C-alpha cells in the first residue's frame, strides 16, 4: 500500500510521517504539489506526437541531482497545492484540448494522491516520466494504470551516482525498476505515431563521463532485443545547479563524447530509439514553472 505515513514510496525509504509535517529526502509534505500542466512539445517524437504531451510537472524529487535542469521544482520545490479531484480535472481538460497522452513528471513521492486521479482509466495513454530511481514495490501499485514508462537510466557507475545524486545504489535500483516497467508494459507498440504502450529508456550523456554512458548502453543491449524497448540518447546537458562551476560539469558535452556513445550504441545493436541534436543544450527548452494550467 502506498502511503505518506512511514513513507517508503521511493528507494530512500526515509520512513518519515509526512502527514505530521515531517520531511524526507524529497522535501515534500503530504500535499500534492505541481508547477505546470500544459501541452509539451519537446519530448521524443513518439511521446510529443503531433499535438503535444499533456505534461504535469510535480514539485520535489527523490533524486535532486546536482545538475538538474528543472531545479526550480526538483530542488527549490516551486509549485502549488492540488487535490486529487483537481488533478483529475486537469487531466481531462488537457485531453479535451487534444493532447495525445498524459505525462506525469517526477510523480513517485505523490502517488497516494495521484492514484485516485488515474481511476477510472483515462482514454489516452498515461506516461510515467521519472528518474529511474524507483522501488519495484511502488511500481507494482501502478500496474494497469500506466501505459508507457519513460525512465532515465542515469548511471552505471555507482561512485558517480553517489557524487551527483547521493544514490550509490542507483545502478542496481534503476536496473530492477526498469525490468519491472518492461514486465508491466511488454514490447513497445506505436499507434498513429505515438507510443501507446511500452518503455522508453533515456540516458543523458554527462561531460567527462563517457565510460558511465558506455556502461548504460551495455546493460541495455544485454537485456532487450532491439525494438522491444526504445532507447533515447540525450545530448542536452547544460551547466546548472550546484555543480555548474565544478569541472567537468561546467561545460556542455562535446560532439566527440556524444559520438563515442552513439557509435557504441550502433556496435551493440541498439538502433531502435532516438538521438538528439546539440541545439537541445539550451536553457530555452526548459519550460516556465509558473503555475500554468493549474
């Protein structure tokens, strides 16, 4: 059962009683909070589709990475309170506006309030957009309600995961979580240009960390036949947050670094998925977390 008391929703397993005002690693109380709900056009083509992804950005985060581009909400906790009833209304309004899915961004720490808003089942796919640092037990509560999982696989290097996200258990934890996601959704199925069901794994190449990326590609290639699960290699790292002044994280990824990982994907047979243009490494693509659509 997912609950805010003795909170173990994420792998941090803080055990705090958020209903009593205690704050765990996510720094969020037992009150659903979000910062934006609107059509979003800058996801992978099978997520954004032709008419946008109905994206709800929730406040707080269970990873709080030191380079997060959404630091206003993940670290600074910008947002406003919502009820489950209001969240359901937002979902239905976005669907009426023509979005092709409902996209939940960093939702795990608010699942007790989100689950009621997903019932009855929405008429468009539900996308669970997360950092990959998930508890299998919590994911099991979503079975039948989520159609598409969109996790990151940030680190194959435990030491790097500890340094940048305070989560040395990230590689093993994310690996188990992604396997559970794939178990739930099965092979990817695209309909009318959008992912109707399946799992799409994202990986952001970090400056000076090519070996970490090669390890992620190896893990992925060893487990999934090409095309059954999609892979997205991102180049959009932009120096932000506490690490912005610390080399090598004070610069963007070089074309040589990205090309090395892309070439390894090809050699390992990972061809079903997406690569990213270097033009994406700009702050312009970060949405305004100003309460739009709430």
